[in-house]
C-alpha cells in the first residue's frame, strides 16, 4: 500500500518538474544574478578605509620641484587652458 503512495508522489513530482523545469531554471538564474548584483553593489558601496590607519610616509618629504609641478596643474572644476595647435596644421576636432 505504501508503494502506490510513493509511486504517485514520485509521478506527481516528475510531472511537475517535467512541466515547469524551464520556468524553475529561469527563476533560479534570475535569483542568482540578482543576488550577485546586490552583493557586488553593497561591496562597492561599503567603505574599506580603516580609520585607525596611519601612513608611514612623511608629509614634508616632497621636494620643491614636484610641489611646483603640482601647483601648476589646473583644478578639475576650473576652466581648461586654451588649445593651441602648431602653425600650419589644421585641427580636425575643432569646428
């Protein structure tokens, strides 16, 4: 008597997976990809800087020539310097 019950359950399970195997597969793939994207997003959003870290580099160890080169750079929010092309040549990227 138990044998028929087991056979009917196995038959119903096999019929269910036989009918919906593609849907179950797609749902598992979408769930896995969603979890991966959310985990990656959380990983990128979290801060990885340790507040107790102290740098071993001395802040005053930069030489004067390098300091002048850094100061001569323009700010990213400021106006960029004018574009100058060599004489006798045409810049194809200007209108």
